[in-house]
């Protein structure tokens, strides 16, 4: 399996590669786009800190990466765009290609078709924003020319296995660190935003903060409050407190994902500080090395992974921040 790491500035590229990144992905700020569409981000990250500042910066990053035989992928992954926006998007694509990017991450199926027809030969990776939940969907996009599918964050190991087995020949990327939202990405219409200040620390959660009115059950002798909590709301509130980018992790599942044939592990983190990105890449690389060099049973691997996580991040493993909580639940049942 290969590690896909986020990069925002040319100065980070070599360090990320030295830390163990096999591929880099990024966004690109477009002043033309921002001047015309002040709210809608071109790549799901409105903050300028989460994108390359210029085409020159992108070209410099690509040059550094290619010198180490590392590909660079550009995100163009808003859920959908209007046809009116397509000419500006193709200007964006052509600038990226002139900078030497190797592939594009795309979510909008209409844009997938438009790029395939207008710019044949571009390597297209499907964003998790398209929400591929089964092998039929995976094969559908494979037939459209997509070479890699980024799987939905909410899928279990078994569900991932069904998609991978059912669509042989297409690469698969699974999120392994950071950014585990409790909602389905492709059904969310809110931007990932990063705003200083405690009040907006979880800004991408604000659109989901709702209160559900539940009528009291006449047969309920316990006399529950009529504004009863319901599980989606409770889950959302818990996630607001722990924040989407603080600590989510799925490294314990590396043995299972490897056996399933998952090809890439993706680290979320555009806009994160450079030290955090480097720590993330080194952490995942060390575990891939451990898995390749040791014949440990899965349980032993998970124990060592958790010890290393605790050492690197100073946080314990928790089910609420686990990409694959079924592993924790299985261990608890076994004990």
C-alpha cells in the first residue's frame, strides 16, 4: 500500500517525501475563481492556507516531487459545478496540467465526463464526495475512465472489501488519518472551513446542528422529556466536541486493508501545520514498515500501533475517533 499525503507549499514537498509519502495531493488557489465565486470553493477547502498559492508554487512542488519519482494529484473535488462554471474550470485544469500535475481528484460525475471528453488522457481519481458505496458504482465509474476511487469514510472493512473485490483493476484509496466526519461526505453540502477562534473551531459542523422534537410516548411510564435526544443528534454533538481533524485514526486496520487489496492510504490534512503532516506520514510509514517486516498476528500489530499512536500523538484510542470501530467492538466482545 502507498501513502498519499497533503501538501500546501513547495517547502513541504521534500520533507514529506523524505518522511515516507508515496504521492502528494493538493489544492490550487484561483484568484479568478474567488473573484467570481466568493463562497463556493473550487476544491472543497475555502481557506487559502489549504491550497497552493499560485501556479508557480504548484509547478515547483511538482518539480521537487517528480525528481523523487513521486506523483502529484490536484483536487478539483467540489460535489458539483454548473455548466456555466465549466470554462473557468477548464482554465484551471489547463493551468494545473501546465504545472505538470499527474492526476485530478474529481467528485462531480458531469465534470468527470467533461474532462474525459475535452482533455482525454488525464488520469482521474474519484473523490469520496461522489460516495461510491458498492462495487456496481465502482465499476460504473471505472467504465467512465476513473482509475482510482476514494472510498467513503463511513464504510466498514467488510463493505470496503466488497467494493474492492467487485471492481478489480481500479485502484482504491482509504482514509487512514484525520478528517473522519460522522456524516456521509457526498450527501453534505457544507464546505470544509478553517477559521481561527474557538467559536468556529467546528465550523463545518454548524449546518448539521439541529434539534429533533419527539412526541412523548403515552405508554412510556418512565415519563421521558418530550424533547428527547435521538442518536444522530447525540452523535453529532459528540463529534463537535472532539472535532473532525483532532485525532481520527484507522491504522489498526492496515493488516485487513492490505489483505483486501486496498492500494492507497490517504492522510487528510490540507491546511494542517507542516510538523503535523510530517508526524502523520512518519507514523503511517513506520506501521507499513512494521507490517512488511514482521510476521506479527493482527492483534499484536494493533497493540504496537496503539502504543506508537499514544507515543506520537499523546492520545488514547477511542471508538468515537476510530475509522473502523468494529475492530474495537470485536475485541471488547472477545474479552
